[in-house]
C-alpha cells in the first residue's frame, strides 16, 4: 500500500531581518508554488519524501495497488479531490469531510478504479473522515487503469490547489522464496510462521512461499471471499494471476481447486508491504496427470505469475523458487557396530539427524519389554539434527533395549552400559592392575572386580598411593634358578676368570 500526503499550507511571510538577504529571499519566493501545497509520497510504511508542488510526478505505486492519500485540511472542513484527465480516459472527483482532527486518509484501489468492474464508488474509502460522493466524468474502462501519470488537484472551501501528479508503474513480482516449517504449524497465522530455507522438504511438512509484489494486493482485495485464502483462491484460479507447483520430471499439474477444497492453503496478505505469505499443507496438495500428490525424490518449482490479461502489466510478470521433496525419516547416531550404547545415568544422551523441518517436535523413546520405558521430547535444529537425554539411572548395565521416534520409521537396538560408558562384561574382563612406572603411584579404581580392593580384601575399591619414590620392580624370573641380579654377577665373575687365565698363559 502506498501513501501520499497532501497538506494545506499557508502563505509565506518575509521578516524585516531578511532584507539583508534580499536576493536570496527573492529567489526562494519565486521557487515556492503559488498554491502553497506540498506532497509527501510514502511507499508502504517506510520512507517519506516531501517535494514542492510542480508538474514532476510523485511515485504513487503500481497499477493494482491500493494507494492511501493523506489530506490535511482545517478542522471539520470538507473538500474534493480531482484525479486524472480526459486525455488519460480517467477523470474522477471524490468529495470528503474531515472527522474533526484536520486529517483525512483517502484509500484509492487502482484495480477497481475506472469502472471496469462496476461502480467507481467501490474504489474509494476514507479513514478519519468520510467519502460523501464519487463522480467519474469519463466512460467506464474495459480494463484496469493503465500505468501512467495522473494529474491531481484539491479544492478546499472553494480554493483550488494543484498537487503533484501521481505516477503508476506496471505491476510486478519482486521476490519469491520457498521455505519449510513443521507440519504441526500449518493452521497458525502464515505471517507469523517461523520457516527455514533448507533446500529440501519432507513429505507432509508445511511449505511456505513468501511473495513480494507490487500491484497485486488491490487486485486481491477486489476478489470475492471473506478471507485472504478465499480471495487468493479466486485470484489464482481466474485470468489475472496464477500459482503453480511444477514437478521436475513427472508430467503432472497442480489441481488448484481440488487442493483448495482439501484445505491445502492458508494465506496472509500485508497491504502495507505488498507481501503475500502462502502456507501449504503438502500432504493435502493434489495433482492431475501422472501423479496424485507430491512425491519423494522429485524437485518442485513454485511459480507465481501476474498474467498479461490482468491489464496491470504489459507482459506476464513471474518469479519462481525450487525445493526438493524427500521422505520423512530419522537416524540415530551410533557406534561402529550400529548399536546404540547409553550409560546407566540420569542424563544418558543420544542424538541423530532427520529430514523433518527445523523446530519440529520429536518424542524419543527407549523401551525394554517388561523392564523399562523412558521418553523425552526434543526439537529439530536448523541443521536437521536433534539431541536429547533419558533417565536410565535405575536400569542395570547390560540391559538391551530399542530406541525409536514417535511417528517415524526409526528404530535401532541399544544396550545400557555402566556409568563410565563401558559394557558390564568388558569392565569385568579388565581386572588386572599393572604397576605404575611413574614416580608416585596414582589411585586406581577396581570397581567391578567382585568387590575386592587391590590387596584382595573386601573394603575400599581405591588403591592408596605407594609411599616409595621409585618405580616398582617386577619379580618375574628370567631363567631357571637365577634372578636378574644373580645372572649379572655370574657374567662379571666369569669374565674375570677368563682374563686371569689369559694373562698367566
């Protein structure tokens, strides 16, 4: 929606001190419009640009837009706005009264203007005031207003003021993107959906098309229907605009009417920005031809078109974006042998990945028949992964279980390990404590060694540090009847005897 502000300005006065700058004042006065009216053009609700009244045009928006014209008048005054010319085949006047605050906002639906769809009165409304009369002086048009520059002037209390002409551009599609949202989010306000551009979509998730347009919202509001979705259906099934979701390989066409009847669409329209947000329940979309619905393994192109038959553009205006459809699936992160190993702890963590849309809620379950059942909820991250934890502190190590995700064909075997993450059988096998070759022996855990400590006695499972500052020496024998030291002395003695015999020889 575009807004134009027409203000009723008073005459300029020149102070006595300004005589010093006489030349400057003369130039400035000569530049002022005789009517004392200024125009402020607003695109959407963002920027405002004021310009003196002359014959240069103000960018009013696009044909098909609803344009808001803000008029400032004396409190309680009435006035009449004249718009167009006979040369442009469109000349209309709109009489209005102020609501008492000196400001009136006139809304001009450029798609309805010209009478091609009936009475010109339908094209005009007012806020903070009231429209009292609409008179068109030219014959009804057969199509919407053409893109052109339309003259305008304002009469208030019998005083006529020329205002800046309004330029209407051709309608356009300025941007189109597709993204995904959780399947459960369909039905929420489409404008409030939090969606992600992942390049892929699981069958059944919500597809969100964001379409930025110029010249479409006035056309949309003129369609029959009580809701934006109903009016959008009328728009894209008529001759003025179209929506397609084209498969890449399959010869099939989107069955729009069947899909709307199946409640596959939910639409929000923001007139202030020209944005359409179209949410689609992909499980409810229907096709005609060689496919009945969206199929995994196929890529689809979403296309929005303003048709040339609409009269809003010289040739069709269109934009498109593509997305790949995949099955709904998930996998758990496991060890090398494909078995999930979770410790017997209150926060046993498990993770995985899924094709479902980010922020989808998942219920993860671990179950051992007749032994335990644990569930927890988590949500899918932006990169398609998930992480959660389960309380397995009361489950004995060695217990086998099955992990799954509710609603998905995702099951995997698992086993509960002790709190250190090692299997109970493996822990019992590793019971030998090797000598520590560091300066000071560190404590060693002997948990799982049949309840015995390092001395082979019942009691504490921790070996206290040795009080020596040297490494322990092994006591294994290296040969029959000799220790390592005895063998060394024997070698030395034998060598000495040989030396003595050699010298005496």
